[in-house]
């Protein structure tokens, strides 16, 4: 079992140009340390390709390539086929794509890869907006969040749509393995990357990776706020395999939704009614989870 104490000391993603406190860079760094030097990374247009491929400074010490924005999963298929053609069978093909590149423009290619059951690992680092191009709304932007395309004013208070349930959409494909994670519970994330690497077929991990710039939090609060979203019940740690959902972590009691929201600039405009609506949505989701999912003790 890989833990923080015995995690690979070699760095495979370093010297990048990410913003201070970037949750996405942490998600990529940790995953590659788990997967090791034989991992082959595919990254579409987005934060991690923008900060990791700066000529002449390539910030990946293992093999890595930029894909088209919509083609992360299809390029992973091609990379896998190329490795097999060369007789290489011990390399893990891994994709790192943001929320927009996964839930919006990239979902067709991802669905196709799952349908083929390609032996690849797809990791969505979710910072809940198109951060690289100016903080525009994606379909994984939560209700109420202020972005440059969902401004907060007197008539509309930020994003009016709920966050797309990508985890269950992917599970509906009957994928061999899918999981949710967060950089706030790092051991859980490490466990899931390690587990996924040992499963044959298509694997998907959806990891919450806060963006201090887009969320409006301090750069040293990334891990704390990524943990708090789970503690409030607004995000859950779960797995899907063998046709069943399993909840990995059940808070004894939820921490304050209001405190979590109001510490972030993108939510400070919300009214008490907005916060009550968000809390009610959380309660409804958890009622479903506890009724129909397995709960790990």
C-alpha cells in the first residue's frame, strides 16, 4: 500500500508555471508519483498543459503529450495502441483533463473509450470552471458560483444550473472502475490511483482540485478547502465497481455549508435563501446515497 511515508520521492511533474496553491498541479504530481516513470501522460488544452509544456522547459520527466481539447480519451487510445505495437505492456496510459475538458467538450471521446474498454486511466482534475482561459462556467461549476460568464447581480446570482453528476454518468456506462476524490483527503486519492492502476480496462477518477484564483481563497488554503467540501457533504468520496456504488467516507456530522461558501469570493454574494437551497440539495443527495449505496464502515 502506498502512503505519504513511502510515496515515490522522484518528481515526475515539477518546475511548472501553475499559480501558487494550484490544486490541479497537486493532483497531477501525486498521481504520477503513484504511477511511476513508466506512466505516459496525455493532457488536453487546459491549465496543466499550459503550465507544464513551456518550451524549452518540459515539466514532465516521464513521457507526456498534449492532445486536442476534445480528444484526451481518443489520444489515450492511440497512445495505448502505439505502446502495444511496440510490445510495451507495462506502461500506464493516464489522461489528466480539467472539468470543462471532461464534462463538456471531452465527454464524447471519454464515452467512446469506456465503450471500447481501453486499458487507460482518465483523471479529471475539477476546479469547477474554465480557469485557464479566464474563469468561465463549465457544466461542473456549482450552483451560485460567480464566474466571468455567470456574473452575480441583482437579477441573477451567479450560475443558475447545478453541477453535472459526471461520476454517475460515467458509472452508467458500467465502467470497470470509477471513483471520486479530493486533494483534501490525499491518502484516499492515493489509494484510488493505486487501485485503478491495477485494474484492467477503463478507469475514471474525478478529483476536486481547488483553484485559489478562481475560487477566491488564499493560496495556502487549497488543501483545507478541498477537505472542507467533503466535510460539508457538498462532495463525497465514493467508488463504483462491479455494478455497485460504495461510499468511502461518511462524516459523523456535516460542517457548516455557509462557512464553506462564504470563505470563497465566488460565493460571497449568496443570500440566506441561496444557502438554504444548496443545503437542501445536499440533504436530498445524501438521502439517496445512504438509501441505495453501500457504505464502507
